[in-house]
C-alpha cells in the first residue's frame, strides 16, 4: 500500500546484470501465471486497490493504451499470483521499451500483503527476460518505501542522478533520501545510501 503520510518524491532504481535468486515457494494453494486475455480487469482491480489509480476504469484505460497493443510481450511478461480460488491478487510486469528492460507496476492487493507474494511475482517477472547483459530499471517513489526494500533485497540500487524511461517523472534522489532517512532505521538507510549508483 502506498504510504501517503509522507511527502512524495519520485526515484529510480537499477539492477545490474547478475544472476537472479531462485523463485521462492508460494504459500499453500497460491500459484503463478502469465497474462491471459481479459486479465486487464484483474490488473486494474489490483492496481486500484493499492491507490495507483482513482478508479478501475482509469486503470483499464491505461492498460489498454500501454500494454494491450503488444500482445506477444504481454503474454510473456505480465505476471500474476493467484489465490487458491484462482483470483489474481498480485502482479508485476517485466516490460521492454526502446530496447531497455523496465520492471513496472508491482502491486499486491491489500488483503494479501505481507505473505511474500510481491517477491515471488517480481522474481517470476524478472526470470521471464531472456538472458542478456543489460540492466533492469524501475521507477518508484518515497510512498513505496516498503517496496524499495524489496527491490534492494533483489539487487536493485537507487540511482543518484539522471532520469530514465522507467520513470515518467524526474529522479529526485537527494530530496527522496531526506524523506527516507526519517522512515528507515539508520542502518537500513545507510545501506541504501552506500549502495546507490552515481548515474
């Protein structure tokens, strides 16, 4: 869930080419799968449930514009965790734009958070990329400070300067770090700062 109690600052993270951790086991009854026609309804429900959109109609419109035109890529790279009843409850998309790899729209429905589903769906998405010596980028924000720690644990680092297609907003590293300093324990903040990349 986005933490809108703190100021919003957009950030960029990057994972350098390196072996990925294995995909973790899911809780009993949960399963992973890729996009199927009609899943835009589930994607919109999940993203709206975590306040990424004001309504499911806006989320479906975004999905239709950004993802549906590239059906082949969508079927390979848009991933879901499904609950035991088959309902998708978490999602992540390992996208590509202009030859760059971009991790997009990582979300877990609130009732299913804190069960390791986000880690599982992110790794499932990242494993969908063919092997290649190129980094993976993602755009995030201070409101997603829990997700930043997940990305950090998977080898992503905050980027200090510059911008990227992964983020549709400026990279406000210095301002974002000042906000995160008050959110994280000192040892966690110092680790993130020490691992950050110059550009």
